[in-house]
């Protein structure tokens, strides 16, 4: 079964510290994509980072990096030097099969709160 | 780039009336758009996939006659909630696929629907 698991419902982190948000996935597909989105209290979903299953290097986008461990089926999001504005819900998502109609399977989300 | 707008951002309507929500890709063409519903503190629930020029594909359990989707152009998809009931009150969010790249979904800001 295709599934995304985020085991941390909530996290508190001190400002300027690094944060790791966990995400594990389950798929039998060889080709798939992994995404992280941020949803602040305003409700908008903001695309953060993407990792393809065949990408050999971990994806990075500014302060965001994706720790991709294919054998363990994990795709953790790392936020370096956290800021107050990073407080939000974070969702991990997977698109199974690169030739699919681009639907995503969503995790339950992690609520991240950055403390000043 | 990759901006998606959604209108209205908030709407209050009476039971039995219909309400239309628009989703527009402002700076790119979107052959595929998605409509989601999100309950408080939960992840996104896919309602339907909207493809330009063809009928929408609804997820299991979503009433196609109640949630009418029209994808009339490459930049506009609309969701009409017909004969609204209080249980239809929710946060509705659309996304659009930009061709090329990872086909990541770009989201609109969402619409908060309240049915009284």
C-alpha cells in the first residue's frame, strides 16, 4: 500500500537551532517523487523541496534540505538555523510512479513551533 | 513564478444555496488542477482531479453532482458547491500542476466556506 507516515504530531524548537522533521514512506514503485510543503496559519500550502527516487544527491533549497535514505524509505526534512517564521504545519507527500496523473499521497503533518 | 490565486478567500452562505470557488494559475498554464478539502488539524483530502477540456475525476465518496468542477481553460478551474449544507463548511484549497520539472503542485491560498 502507498503510504506516508509522519510520526511527530508536534515539535517545539528553539530559534536558530536546526530541525529535522521525520517522514517515512511505503511504496513498491521504483520511480516516485517526494515533496515537502509548509502550511502557515494563513492556510496556503507552500512548496519547499522535491526529491526524485533516482536522484543520487539529497535535494537542497536554501535552508531546507532533504535527507533521503532510500533503503530505509525515509525522506526527512532538515531546516537549518530555524526562524520564528518557520512555525507552521509541515506535510510530507509522495507521488508514486512518475507517469501517474501527479496525484499526491499526504502525510498527517507535523506542527512545528519555533520558540524565541 | 508559479502563482495560483483562489477566490473568494472566505464565503458565508445559507443552507440550500450554491457557491462557486475559482482557482486560477496566474503565470503559467495548468492542464491539471486538483481540488482538496481540509478539516481542522488534518491533512489534505483530495476531492477531484480537474483536467482542462475534460470531465473531472472524482475520488471515491465525493458526490460529483454536489461538487461541480469545470476546467474551462488552461488557467481556470471552478468548484461549485451546490445546495450547500452546514456539513459542507470547510477549507477548500486548489492546486495546479506546472508542466516541466518535477510537476510539483502549486497551491492557491484556500477558501474558507461557512454554511449557516
